[in-house]
């Protein structure tokens, strides 16, 4: 039991530090993300990367593509696909603000 406490972290904060050096941020948004159970466990183990990830808007919803979340090591046949598209959760007015700036 003590082994699992060290393996999983409740303090999860994923950042792409390289992006802040290569780009100038105009706005910053805090978004939730729709995840499956095995994805949550992998993220708590610190096995997620935003290196190649980017977002796009489709039907007034924002999705993130190419975000890598490693397969859960103890997952079964229900394990997730590491590079699947995931929906980001933002307020409707924030999505509209992003759409008007980039269209």
C-alpha cells in the first residue's frame, strides 16, 4: 500500500516549458480535459507529454491532438490509445473568444 502512495501523485500539473521559449502567449486558459480511467492513472504516474500537442476547434468545441499519455502499465484490454484526440472543457464564452481571435 505504501508503494502506491509514492507511485501516484495527486498534484498533477502538465506544462510544455519549451513552448514558452519558442512562442509568445497572447492569452492563457485553464481547461479541463475528458479522460478515461487508465489515462488518469498514467497521468498521476507522471507519464504525459504535451511536446507535439496542438488544439483545434470543431463544432464550437476544442480538442487537443497528439498529446501523449502512455498506456497504463497494469491496464488490460481496456487500456487507452496513447495519442487519441481528447476534448478540452472550457466555458462557451472562452471558446467564442478564441474563435473570434483566430478566424
